[in-house]
C-alpha cells in the first residue's frame, strides 16, 4: 500500500479473489485483522478479514486500525441518454475513457439540446446515474434526470465517485504569436502554434527565435480573442491584456487558451518533451488532502512547476518544488470536483486529471 494524507493512513487499489487477508507492517511481526467487511476496526493478531472477489479501493490507518474496502466497478462503456441527447431516450451516446484520467474517468464532446439526461453503463438501465444539478454535481445511482441547457460541451463523468461536469466549449481553429518581437516581426502576421492533440485548449510553438520587444497571443488571426500580460517568461494572459515584454532568445512557447497561462521556456525539441499522461501516476484518485505524483518513469529534474486548474481552466493553485520521483501536492483547500494538474520543468510538460471528493 502507499502512504496517504493523514497520520498512519495507507491506501491501494487492488484486485482481490475470494478469501481472507490481513494488513501487515514492514515485517510480518505486526499483523492486523478483523471479522467485519467492508469496513471495521482491526486488532493486532486478529483473524483474516473475509473478502469477496472484486476490485477495491482499500484504506487502512495503522494508528486507529480503521479499515475500509470500497468496491471499484469497471464498465465496458458509459454513455449519456435522454431528451437532451441526439438519440433521445432510445439510444445511448457513448463516452470515451478520458486519456488524462484513469479507467473510471469518462469524457465526451457533444452538442446537447434543452432537456434532460442520465449517465448509464453498458447500454442498460441496470446501472444508471442522475442528479438535480447542472452544470456540475455528484450523480447517484438511480438518481433524478439531470436538467441540461442547449450547447456544445465537454462532458466529464467519474463512474467511481459519480462526479460530473458539463463545460461549454470555446474552441479555436488557429492560435498564434504576434508582435514586433515575434518571429514575423509584425503586428499583422501571426506565427502559428500547434494544437496539442490531447488538449484542444493547449497550443505549442516548439522552437522559435524572438527579439527584444512586445508580443501577444491571438486566435483566428484577429483581435477578437487575444491574450496579454506584463509577465515574462511565464504568466497568465487576459483578454485584451497588455503586451508581453519578451527578452531576445530561442524559446519553446505554450499557451492554454482556457486559462490564459503561457510560458516561454526551453525549445521543445521532440514529441517526448510533451509527455503522455500515462507516463505518470496520480493517487489517491479521488484525493482528499494530498495528491501523490509518481514521476519515476520520467526524468523530471530541476525546479518543477505544479499548476492546478479547475474544470473551466481557472488556475487555482501554483507551487514550485525540486523535481523528484515522488512528489506530494497539498490539495486540502480545494472543494470536490474535477481538476487538471500541469507538471513542467521548463523542458518536459505533462497534464494529469484527478478528482477530489469530500
């Protein structure tokens, strides 16, 4: 098991077979067991806890000896169904596993109508979720229909926690850097950026030469949507904000058009600089007080910036820590919901979805 937030707390997600088990310390000299399932208080030298086969989120406190086994169910598919969807109440619109999340996090981009909908598993009413709140809430099994307002949305749903969010889209076809310090040297000619294939709000200019002077970011080659700020090399651009004062150099540049966060860093020389979310592990998920980041599969050296965004792209928390194979982030002040943590050391960049449930 791995250490979790709080004194003596341990957690793990495991697949178990029918039988019994005990919790043990660093040596088998310390063994705790009990007679109750799915939760109880263990005793030193107690009997094996009776376990039915299944996947579980296991929690154990080696101080209080309290334990719990929370079943984690996995589904072949989760979808939405209802009068707000294209298929009405007759046909599911399937969701996809979220590439930034885990095997209980689902995502769908779709156009919805005014109406109602529910989430359900495997195209059957045997397992379905609903709730009274929109655009965010926590669905319950066999809960009420979710009321929906028409629009195009990214929909996020956790089939483990029941948390859901509908995020209305503002998506651009092009984003570029413009200004006298930009590679074009002009306020009329954009230097185009590349859209991140894993996040349509994240734009990347792998490597370009800049001179001393001002630049801004803008979308669709026009000033209707543009971002600027007084900070360099990193900052949070705002709509119609001031020009960004660039110092001459060769940079890899990124901007998130949802949050406005931008960075001028080391050139992004290969696709490995934009790491796959699968290369890191974030746990426990859902988190409560501390989020653990397992970076042992990547070479995240130097000072690492950890930025946490809410589902709407708002920057909520930013910390800088020395890079390590295991990093801990305090999330105790964040409310229940869906979040993304962006991890960068000026060379490597990676984002990971996680949930908080209180």
